[in-house]
């Protein structure tokens, strides 16, 4: 009897050791792939972080924020799209174009301050070259089309300034289309006439169309207008957050894939699980009651301290595995060619999942994809190839080329 117990204990130890070894090997593989493959992130809010918080040396590990050179390199992040975020308030006050210009200049300053570490990427070929040189490529995407200020000519202007995609709107309806956050009477019932012209001109100029933040009606109308694939630079699957229009429904994901597009999964916990949304709402309600009771504003230090304590008592964080669930869901719906990473680092505050707190954690997500049976080829597509396919197709269309890089008339003859 004693011998049997010893054998059982020995077998259990061997099994546990083998499992641990297997887990370690898989994590080693994840770290290897993170460095082997280019990783593109569709949306990082560093420019707005610098605008609000002041200058930071991003060449070293920064005490605050999510992104810097050290953590990006540690996690294998090579091509993070810098978000040129212009709040909807500028649609009222004016100055949207000037604010976009200021933020673009802040990205330029990063590269001039540290030319050995960062360089702006104006194209796919730029990004490939920069990564090959061992630096981090910084393409830019403009979040909110308000800086166009009603002028189609500004699309070409911003393309020349380095903008590779435009998120058509943000938190409020603008002159291009309606916002997913506007739950009242929609201004255009989707895409405006001017908005349709904007989409066509973006195609012609070579700027990717980003449908994150737009209303459902606007999304479907954009799909009817665009002649090249589109992206959702930082959206997740509504399947996990019912009623949250900011995320994409299954039908929208299918339509985006039919268009050849890519959804880049947002890591923010409230984008990823309903439980995180509910906790965040409960915390916000407690803070609001505290403010009302004490006649305080959100800028008051006591409110900030109270909010921090509430957040610690009721953490909203989901887990890296929940983000992997979103990738699984998209792959099961439309295949592995239509999903990517769109973290929203520096844009979702202190709501990032356990295991995905900053870019150094990308191997953790790759580990869970490997664990679920994703091949190296699958991971390479998710890491960058899917998004770059859309980026290249957009560039080619603007040059009069088909997606394969041939002249349109030659392409039609060949195929």
C-alpha cells in the first residue's frame, strides 16, 4: 500500500515536471517568435500622452505610460502606429488641424531626438527597412477625421505628413459620419455625402480607411463605398460585450472580411469582457456619488485619491486569455487572415489586462495562441502580415496598381 502511494506520488511529480517543462518550452518559443516576426500594433496613444503630460525620454524605460523603446524591444513590438488623436471638442472650438499638426510634430521630435532608435514610416517599404536597421518604425494614424476641416485637399496634405490611416470619427458625430458613442439621434444616419467623398479620396491618395469608432450604419455604408480593404485599428468583438456598439458585431466582422479587411483587437479590459465593463461602471458610479455629495470636480485631488482607492477595491482587469478569446472568435468566424493587434496602449488608462500591461507582454499573448494550436504561419499573419496586406493594397490602389503590385490593366489581362 505504501509502495503504491509512493509510485502515485512519483508519477504525479513526473507529470507535473513534464507539464512545467512543456509550459516553459512554449514560453521560450513565444519569446523567440516575438523577436523573429515583425509585430505591428494598430493604435498607441503616445502623442496624446506627451501632449497631456509633457516631454518624456522614450529611449529609456519611462516611469509612467505604457510605451517606450525598452519595453517595446523586450516584447518584440517593431511597428506601432502612433495615434494622432484629436478630441471631438475641437469640432466645436476649432483648431483640429492645428492640433493634429502639433501631435505629428511630437512624433517627429521622438525620431529626431533618438534617430538611432526611432524613425517615421511613411509606407510599408519604409517600415520593413527601418525594422531591418534594428529601429522601431513609427507610422501614424489619425484618430478622428475632424482635422480635415471639411476640405478634401487635406487628405493629401496629411498623407504627405505621414498619416497612413484615418479613423473617420471619434466620440461624437462629425461632418464625415456618425459615432458609435452617439446613442441618440444620429446626424447623418451613417456616412454623410462628404464622408463618402472622403473615403473615395482616401482610396485615391493611399490612406487606409479605419472604421473603429463609427456607428453600425456608417460602417456598412463605408463598406459599400471603399474600393480597397479597410481596417478597424483598435476594436474588439461585440460577441463578448453585448450592446457595446464601439465593438464590432459578428455580421460586421464578416462584412469587413469580405472586403479583405482586418480587425485589430483592442486590449482594454472594458472592450474585452462584460464583467470588466460592469465593474468599471460600478466604480464610476461610486466616484460620481462622491463628487456630487462633496460638490467636487474630477480634477480635485481628493476625487483622484478616492477613485484610485475604489479601483483598487474593485479591479476591472480581465486577463490575457480573454484577449486570446477575441482572436479565436474572429478566426472561427472569418479565418486567420482578418485579425491583428490594436492594443490602445496609452489610450485606455489603467484598464489593461493581467499579462498585457505594456508592449513587453506581447510574448504572453503569443504563448496563449501557441497553446491553442496556432501555427507559426498563423502568428506571423496576426502579428503583422494581415495588416500589411491591407496597407500594401491601399498603396497599390493609389498608384494604379492591383493588390499583387501589377498595373491594373496588366493584372486584368493576367488574371
